[in-house]
C-alpha cells in the first residue's frame, strides 16, 4: 500500500489537499493501534494491517476505517482515488450523522465490561475442546491458511497434557512443531522462523522474521524438549538462538525487532533458489542430494524458484542417518556463505522492551534447560541493557530505544514481558536481584495500570499521554496480552513469596474478564494457562544450602531437566536480601554441611529432604 498509494503523486495530491496524514508504527504505539483497530472491527466486522483510519480533526474521534486500499479500485478493494473524494463529500454533507455514529461506536468500545462470570475448570476444558476441533491433523496448527504459529496455544496444550494425561494434547503440540520446522516457514539455511505461512502446509511464508515469534517459538520448542526428550526440539531451539545471537543482537545486548520480507524490492528474493543455482554451487552429486532432501525442483514452488523445505522428507530417518546429516550440514554451510553475499533484507534495529522481555525469557529458559551459560548471559545482558538504557530518572520504564534515543513510556506488555523474563532469570541463576526487581516492577504495574474500580490492567499508564479512551486488552493474538502474562506472573511470584496482594489481584482477573473470555476461551490461551495454574496444586520448593555444594547443584539440575510448570523453586543460601523478600524461609534453615529441600503443596509441607533419590521421586511427574 505504501508503494501503490502513498508514494503515488496523484494519491499524495488528494491526501495533501484535504487531510493531515499521520503514519503510526503500531509496534511503538500499541495503545493507538488497539483503539482504532477496535473501531475498525466494530464498523467493518474485521480488521488487519495496514490499518487505515480517518479521524475528526477536533477530537480524534474516528468516523471511517478499513485496511488495504490500492490506488485504483480492484476486485473487492475500493481505490484511494475513488475513496478520498467520497470521504470529503460525506464529511461535507453528512458530518453530523458521521459524528453521531462515531460517538456511539466509541462509547460502546469504551464501556467497561461488567462481568458476573468467574472462570472455572470447565472453561479450561472448553479451551482444549475448541483447539482440538480447529486442529489440522495433516499439517498441524490451527485453522486454515494463512497459518500463524501462535505458540501460546502449544504452551497451554503442554500444561493441559501434564494435568490431564491427555496424549492428544501432546500429539497436537508435536505435530505442529514438527510441521513448522519441516516447512518453509523455518529458514533451513540461516535459521529462525518467518512471521506466518500463506498456505496450510507451512510451505510458503510471509518472509518477514519477527523477534516476538522467534522468542515464543523458542519457549515452545524448549518446553516440548523437556516433555519429550526429543533432540529435534533441542536442536531447533539452538538454531533459533544461533540466528538471534548472530543477526538480531546489538553489541550492547539488546535484541533487534525484525527483518523485512523484501530485498531489492522483491519479497523472498534473499531466501529462494533455482535448482541450477544450487547444482552450480554444490556440484552435480552433492547438489542433487541436497535438492532431493530439501524438495528443490526445476519448476520451483515459489514464483519459479524454490523455498527450501523438508515437507516430503522423513526427518526421523534423516536424523538417524548421521552420515547423511553431516553431508547436508556441509552443504547448508556452503549455501549459507553463498546466500550471505546477496542483498540482505532490511533490519528493523529498534529495540522494544516488550519483545526483548520475551527473548530474555526464552534465553533464560534455554540457559537453564540446555545447561548453556552463553544463553543465560545473553538474557542477563539484555535485561541489563534495559535497566541501563530504558529507565528515566524516576525509574519509569520506556518502551523503545534506538541510536541512543528513547520514546514512549512503557506499556503494560513492556512490564509484563520483562517481569516474565526476570522470573525465568531468577529460576535459572537464583540471583536475588532478579526476583526483587520482578516484585518492584509488578508493584509499578499495579501503580500505573491497575483499574481499581473494575479490575484488569489498562494498556497505557496513568502517567502516559491521554488518548480518546483508555482500553484494556485480554485477547492473546500474535503475542499474549499484557493482562494474561501479568496474571500468571503475579500467581508465580505469589507462590514463591507468599505475596497475598498479587494473588488476590490475579484471581480478580478471572472475574473481570470472565464474560469476555468464556465465550471463546481458545482465543485467550495464555490467560487460560494462568487459570490452569490457579486451579492446580502448585508445588513450592525451597532448596536450603550452599549454591556451590554438589548436592545443591544436583537438586537444581533434577528440577531443570523436567517440565514442571506448576512448581516454583527458591534457593535459600542464607542471603539476607532473599529473607527480606520472603521472610518465612528464614525458618527453612541452611545447613551448608547437608543441603535440604523443603517441598510444600496445597498448604501442606513435607519433612525436609536431603536424600537425592527421595527428592527425585517427589518431583517426578508420571507421563
């Protein structure tokens, strides 16, 4: 649309004559995007990007919205050269009517949802049933083309599998993860996942790579590895991280936002190959072998060229053939070096706190689950970058950083995702400052975003720019909502520390949003993860001992190798800073000569355990 319409002289003339044109980066201003996208949904029944909205200049009230408009009308899309004069005519002759309708719609959007419904375990079952109904048994994923990864669906299903021993839930996860990896949505040469697939097979991606998709998919593959012990998921996790550290990490430790789909003005040009090109590069024998496994043909599968994929390849057989995988990996290295000489897609190098929080979460989990200190350090460096660069003099978080410049006071999702990362970093490193910081930021979240009257958290803070309405969001779309993540964050911190206020506010969320969520709970899968956590007996483990002690390390290792989403772990090594946060663990004495584990569940605590085999038996989950 930018190329077709905004850069066209005729369209520009029409815009400049009668309109003040404003282009908004929705990644930097999710508050603005949320308000006007809701308006678009209300008047058109659908939404999407690019989002086109026309506002009353007096009060910023919208009176027209749509998505894509080419220059000239074609098929179902009205063209800008026809639309803009029509808008001016309507504004000139029917302004009062337009303003009246606009105010009615915005009033409906701004009305707080009064809910008498408190979500229950039945809503968790309904979420699972709805996901099962929409699941694609052939290629994995949910629904039809275009297909989006939506990793939080998979995170919910893994937890449902653990609590209900339902093998179908796990099968849906593994089928989806395997199919996405085999498809062209995964970059088999340089790694990382594209934004979504335009078809149901995960073959043809929209080639843009987003930090948040790769963060959430990293978490999904890591958790699947814990559940299944399938090395494929470990390798994909490591490949995502390799891509992020190689291409998407600043020297200071922050993570960049995205890479474009286009290069040299052509979508996917950087990523696709002709068969002859690969044969010339690799030689006849090696090239034919490579093309066979990566489904490369003379005719191609994308505009005469080939998106490399493993859709028709039996990857179980391939992974068991060590000689073949080594040959293919050598070929991949050659193709990568060759591709590197092409014009690279544009990199969006702005650093967003919310998305950095997600990747810091994934890196911290990877450091813990894969026992890799490099990944932990990457997470710590990203968090340090945010702490050093993105706070004002009052300690208030900002949302965006680029080239030394800050903008926009932090939104709910900035706080939510950063706190999630801090919780994971604490459970990976047991450095008290991360848990303490998570608590401080949660209190700030309540201070700036909490709705004391109706419950729930607003998108933007009480000290931020005032827009025409102050919305809340609970929908878990491309990324989980700030409300969903904050709810689970508060429950987890409450389990660790005994913070009653956090737990009470978290539980209030299930009533505040009950009516909205109960109709289609599968649209709120991260929120349902929080509900599942609240409805499950959480095990709280305190390991009392010297962190350098062999038994202490062994206990921690046994926890880390297992998928324990309903378990919290705190290390009590006698640090007074921890005792300030969690006063009750002073009673769980540290005896450096004999590490002990205190395990509590459902308000009942076991006798302290020092025998490692007894500890393993207690924390093990039957699959």
